[in-house]
């Protein structure tokens, strides 16, 4: 078993590396590297991704393992499972980390099962015990509790980390690049991607956004969600929604934040016409600052927010949006 810590890159649809990868590299370098006395490494799995090794080095990776294979295009989970499993069996890393994205939630536990590793998901803190075991913290009980978990004697120790939980900091290295050839065949892939449809937007992705503006059922209609989009666009935030708003048809499912939607951890979360149900709070309770806008003074969200505005959203949002535009125009 080596002392290497691996961070597996997660990719956007455009082929660039997601920010959570750099967050994980930075936090592993800050919190784990000295205590483990190991080497921080990046892992790139995909097609046409070899040139991205320098990006991993920019955030502290001293070595980068690369599996560049056409079979891995479209981020196919079957290919990732086999490729990463084979790498782990060959090099025996001590710790393996990746971002807690919907894609990682699919393939990462399957890799852990193949290599008989311990695995946790959605960590918001990572550290090493005195006897060199990985310990993590994660939210539980609908984000009302933060619990700690320590690994037993299973190697490697694997975890995903929640986006926006750590600060990415550049620590430039010129990494050693290890090009690996994994025996991947088309028949290994049971999922065939026929078409990829993307929604074009100039706003950041919901799970990576530093600011999020979400609307609830109190918006009243799909048309009224324009107020959410306008406020989000005014300060480059991602638009989100509650399950009730999605179920009512006001906005698409990919905007849903909560227990059955996406988990976000932005610096700023603005909740508009959202009551503050536990199911929604579980997906955004780790936000650094929460602002609530609701006309009901007894709405539960006012007990959970940092700042609250009690008022009619149709009277509050238009002038708020204009003021935000003016303030940012001065920068």
C-alpha cells in the first residue's frame, strides 16, 4: 500500500474540469498531506484529456495518472468503474477522493465494491487520525446534524466531497505524468449514449455556484419565475427551486434543491417564497449565508436564515434586482 492520495477529476460536459476537483486537491494538500507524509496525485479518466494534467498540477498534484481512451468518452460510468478499479489495484493508493456529483454517486461506490474499499459520500470536512485513518464529517438528519465518521482498516479509503465545501488555492507543481493503458473494450460498456442535450445558459451550474437564488411554490406560476431568473442573472447566481415549485410545473427538475434534488453549498443562498421545509433545507442548509424573502412572518425559514425580508415578493424582488445591478455596475 502506497502513501499516495488520489483526487479523481470530474468533468463538465464541455470537457473542462469541475471546480470541486480543485477544491479537493487543495484541501487534501492542506489537511492530509503533512499528516500522511505522502504524495498528492491527480487522476484523469476520459477521452482527449491528456493535456489537462497541468491543470491538476496547478492545484498541487505532484503526479497525474492518465487513462485516455475513446471508450471513456461521454463520461460513461461503466468505463470509469473498470478504469479506476484497475488503477487502484495496480498502484494501491492510500486515499481516493472525488467530487460528490451525480456522476460520482453512480460510479464511485461501484469502484469501492470492486476493490473492497471503505467509502463515504458527500464529506464537508476531511482529516487524518493519529493512527493514519481517514475521518470525515458530513451532514445527516436533513442537514440538522453534522456527524463524524472514521474509517476502519480498509484500504484504500475512499470519499466524495461536497462541492463548495473547501477553498481552492493554487499551489503550482510540474507533475509527473503517468500514462496508463487499461484494457477497455466496447463490450465492457453496457450503456450507450445516443445523444447529449444541454441547456444553454450563461449562469453557473447549480451545484458549483457560489450564489444561488431559489423560488418556491409561492411564485404562483411558471411565468412568475422570471423574477427568480432576473435576480439570479443580476449577480451571476444559479437559479434553483423547491420540489413543490418543480412539481407544480413552474421550472424544470434540474433546478430542484433539496432531499430529492441537488445539494448546494454556496456562499449566498436567497430563498424566495420558500417556507423552509426540512426536505428543502437538507439540500441547502450548509450555505454560508441564507437570505429569506417571504410574506408569512411565521415561515420556518425565518428561524434558519441569516437575513430575512418579510414582504410580498412581487414588491420586494424588482427593486432588489435593480439595486443589485447598480451596486455591481460600480465595481
